[in-house]
């Protein structure tokens, strides 16, 4: 099941940990695992290879992954722990309607391969027939709403989230989404690698139609419809780089105006099917893509509309049907697009399904058993420490004026910090888990989530709601609530080591915290004020100086050749690169202050400063397949792991000093060419 998140949160991409030690520094280790290094490499030539080469050699990519890193191993460990909790519930009967019954039964349903294969396409047959019966295009709008409630998104999407100009209130909004291959570039670019994927997609779509029972001629026609519709949509889509402009993606319109601008679109039928009533206004995210969708819906014959919607159903349900259908789906989306060689074992897919559909129920079990209260306490202290140090850096910036500094410090002081798990857990009492089919349960789970979302329309934003589950190995910053969040799942090694000293922990978790804080002041986050409103609070001169300094970062990452003839996208990855830069600067300063009165000793042949940067690099120890490099370069707002090290560290003066990097070293950048923001 694909989870779609329309909120503009900035996630760290599987990175974080805990803080503090509670022991005297002298008793602690250096934290660096020497086997992870490749000392045949030179720090100033390829620091990533130097810091992570041993790890990469000793940890080849398993067949079920397109990329495999130190954080992947942590996620695997978490998943095994969750598996134990779930299987314990699945082994016994529980009261109908209880959380234990829902968790255990859903797991068993996903694990029942015999039933899945015997059922084949039966779970979606009635829906396929309903869509195939479409005769009048006027009927399509209610169908679109009903499909979206069940997790099947076509053409565009309507959701409820914080109004960015009035962040305390939730509003009805639209957003461009629904392309089967995810990114517009797969439909529009004509380089050899992209064209190959596009041709494979054509074959995949036709094959999937046939697997669910369509004859070859109809399957071919369906494929042609899918390509025609989604190519038209792709041409109207904004790129991921263009989507980084929050003002361009905010167009609030009254219902009177939206009906005037999109007169052929039956808004009443659509919104009614979505259970959205008395909608007075909608925030349109991308006007061009919505217009393209309206035009297609108005001109595409009913027969072709039916074929396209049938495809969206097939695509959404593929992982919940027979092995033959699931394997074909995997073959394209994972093997062809990302280079993954094998599907994950069924138990992993089952754990992922339960952890998604009943996320906080699983999370509550997880934190009760595996998250110590001391970890949360230490994290609170470290976050405060990093906050203070970012404040000092803001006060000392030479390029930022006093009036902007005052407002920046106010925003920093009002960060809403979330650590570990929510204070109030979600209530899943109205979600039914039945022994009918995997897909039917996913539809009910999606409808439950949709109902929870639309109930917020026109109501105040709950700033205590979590946008990630506690077991998630990740962290995020959300600009509309001005919050930073560190779930329990990431608050452990390799991001935090209870037995290691401050050099290691500030280099790992300290940088993570600084990273999330800096998101509040990156190219996107800086456009939101302390209340989370999209509001310009910078002086014109300070904005210009920020943009000039940020352009240095853009140019640097644009120049990185990530694969032969393929270059990074410095503008698309700017926010994450700025956050890495700020995280390193802020955490290194905090580390030096924390140890100023009791300097740390050299350990394992490395100075404390060297261990700080080695700890940071070790977080990004990672093997990745060539196909996934190309895939991520198109879609991921994060730079590749190697370049979050070899692209970030040459901008940091302290790194040069720690490893005696000189102009003779290939990674050396003259000081005047380094990024200087935070």
C-alpha cells in the first residue's frame, strides 16, 4: 500500500537517535567501529570511502533491497522486534473488535498465501465490473471520490490539512498526484535509461490488465489509454523543483470561483462522494495540473475513462492480490525502476502492512517494550542544547540584519518538540478488520483514514498530532506547526551510542537535531513564521543575501556527476543540503562548547574532532544499485548518501582542520567558494 503524505514536512530520510550518556566521558568509548573504515583511502580524496568503505565491503546489498545502509539495518532490527509483538497476538484468539484482534488478524490475512492465491483477482472483480459499466462521463466524478476514499488516486487529489496562510485552521486542498510512475520525467524525458523504463512500463500495464482477466486486445488498448492520459497529465505537472515554491502552490479559491475556472468539473458530485459537505473554499495547489485533469475528464470517452480507472484499481491493489499479480507489480516498480532483485519475505510485507494500517496501535506496543524513558529525557536535554547553539549562530551571523535575527530567534524559541511517541494515541475502535480479503481490509483502512482526515475540515489544527508512527526510523520538521519530531524508532545506535562519548553522539544525533532545526530556516522553511504561517518576515536585503549564499550550494550540487552523464539537482535538494550544512555547523559548535571545560582524549587513533565527522559519515554508510541512483536523482529531495558526506563536508571549515585537508587534496575547496549560511 502506497502511503501519500501531502503535508510539506521535511523528513531527514531515515536518520536520528538519542542523546546524552549519564556516564563520565572518561569511561566512554570513541564510538567508531574501525572495521567500517577503509584506511587505504585518503580523507581528502574520498572521505566517504575512507569513513564507510569497510562497511560497504562487509555489507553487500541483499537481493530484496535497491539500497542498503546503516539505517536500513536499524529499520530491520525494529521490524524484527515488531514482528515478535505482532506474532504473539496472532497466535491466539482475542475479543472481536479489540486492537489485539485487529493487529493479529490483519497479520494472518497478509500471511495467508494459500487464500491469496486461491482468491486470485476475486477481491477486485466487483469493482472492476462497476468501473467497466461506466457509460456516461458525468458519472465519473462520484467514482473518483469513492475511489480516493479507498486509497485509489486518479488525476488529482483532495485532502484536508493546515491552511498555510492561516496555519491554526484546517482547509480543503488539492494537489497534483496520481501518475503511476510517480515522476513526470519518466513520461517526458527521452534519454536512453528513461525511455527504457517507459517502454517497460507499457509492457507492465498490458501484462497487468491480462493478469486480472482482460483479453490481449483490450489490455493493449488500456495500456495506450494509460500512457495517453498520464503523459497529458505529466506535461501539466510542476517539477519537484518548482514544487519547492510554497507561494506558487497556494491558490485559495471560493467555490464560486473554482466552479467558474473549472466549469466542466462536477465539484458537487466529487466533494459529496468524498464526504466533504458545505465546502466554502478550496486551496488549489497546482492550477495547471487541475485544468489538465478537468480537460481530460471532459473530453475522454466513457469507455476510455473506464479503462483508465480500472487500471488505477489494478495498480493500487496489486500488492494485495495473488502472487502472480504481486510479482509482476514488483518486477516493474522494484526490479526495473530500482534494481531490486527479490521481493521481501512475506512476513516483512505483513509487518509493514500492519504497521501502516494500525500504526499507532503497533507503536504503542513498541514503545512500551523497547523505548526507555531515559532516552526521552536525554533527548529533551540535547534538543535544548542544540537550540541554544543555533540561537548563538543566528545572533552572530554577519549577513543577517538585526530585525530578521529577532524574528528568527522568536521562531527558534517556539519550536514544538516531539520525542518518542504521542501523548494521546489514536482510537481504532471504528476500523473493522475482517477475514474476507487482504484488499478489502486495505480499503477499509484507507476509508477509516480518509474519514479521520475529512472530519478535520474547517476545524483547528491539532498541533499534538503525529505525522509519523513511533516505530518509524526517521525524523521530520513541519513548517505549519513549526515542529521537530524524533520518533522512538530512530533513537538508538548507530545514531546514538550509550557507551560512546560526546564526539560520536554529537556527530550523529547532534547533527540530526541540528538538521531538523535548520529546516525551519532553509529555502522553504524560512518562508513560514513562528506561528507556521506562510508569511514574509525577512527584510528584502536579508532575503537577497540568503539566496546568494544558497545559490553557491545549488551550483556545487549541480556539478556533481552521480552516474556517467547524470548530474545532481542542486535546486531540488537545496533544502536538505542546507539542513545538513546547518546541522553540522550547529552540532560541532555545541560539541566544542559541551567539552570545553573537560576536553576529550584521542581514542582509537582519532582526535575527538575527527570522530565527530566519522560518526556523521557512518550514518550514511550505504550501498546502492545503479538503477536506484537514477531513480532517486529524479525523485528524491535528498542528495545521495555519498554526497551528503562528500558534498557537505568540503563546506565545513572544522573538517579541514580536523583532517589537515590542504589545497593539495582533491576535495579541497577554497574558502571563498564554500557555502556560508549557518
